[in-house]
């Protein structure tokens, strides 16, 4: 649960990296792509609660398979549309598209597994006919 004073907290890059389980290099990468814009305190990057929230969205988008351009577009809408309507519409479209892609990948993977199982069965039959024990396949050639 977020405490009210957490919204005023500032994070160094190492604190933010540690808290969210990423490297400082990853954070700098997202910064170089314009996804994060930390403030500076001298030469030190200082991240706000908003930066932390943006990084959480970036990491979730990455984990779900969205491109950085898609994440950037979503973040831009988040900043431009206070009502959140356009952001929600885009998120729904993106989620549906990603679901379709993953379902296609699942079908492709199942087809590949079926083909490999057929190859395995044919190979076992051929080995049996040749008098080769399946346990011999465990040995390195």
C-alpha cells in the first residue's frame, strides 16, 4: 500500500533499480529512449514517484511483449489525456492484439510439438527395426 509521503519521495537510480529488480543500466536505457526523464540534483539522477510509476508500466509492457514504441505511445497518451479515455482504448486494442499474437504462437507451438512427436515415433520405430535400443540415444555420439 502506498503511504501518502511515498508520493513525495525521491529515488536515486540505484535505489529505484534495487526496488524494482532491474539494473541501473536498464533504467538509463529507458531514459535514453525518452521513456523516463529524471530530474537532476547536480550530476545525480533523481527519480520521482511519477518516474517510478512510469518504469513499472515500462517493465510490465516489456514483460507482456509490447514494443518500446507501443509503451511510449501509451505513456504519451497517459500524459496528454487526463481523462484516461484514449489510454484505456489504446490499452484494450493493444491487449487484444497481443492476445491474438500469443494465441497464434500457441497454435504454432502445438503444431511444432505434434510434428516433433511424430518424428520421435518414426525414429523409435526405425531404431527398433534396426535393433537399436532407445537408451543408446542417451549416449553422446
